[in-house]
């Protein structure tokens, strides 16, 4: 899936969703578009910047439940 991002220089680009974590981590973008709104890095919550979650990670499969083929 492609995601619209805005770089620090104000330019926009479409990137594959799996590049988003790296762009955020390396502070290369100002923000990105979610399905329902625009996200500003440093202002809005983004991947990996949330609090501590001690519950089960539902993205991981169990022994009896195969991982989905597509996400």
C-alpha cells in the first residue's frame, strides 16, 4: 500500500507502507496521511511512540492460528 508523506523540505511523495517506520525513525518526514486524517510527526501519536502495552500482540499468530497472507 502506498502512503502520502511530506518530507522536511516541504515536498510530497508516495512511499510503500513498509518504508514509513524507517522514515519516521530517521526523522526524514514531517508527516504522513492516514486513511482518516493527516499525521504530524512530533505532534500526533505514531508507530512506536506510544506508551507501554503489556497485552497480547494480536498481530502475531498463535500455534493454532496461521498468520494472514496479506496485511
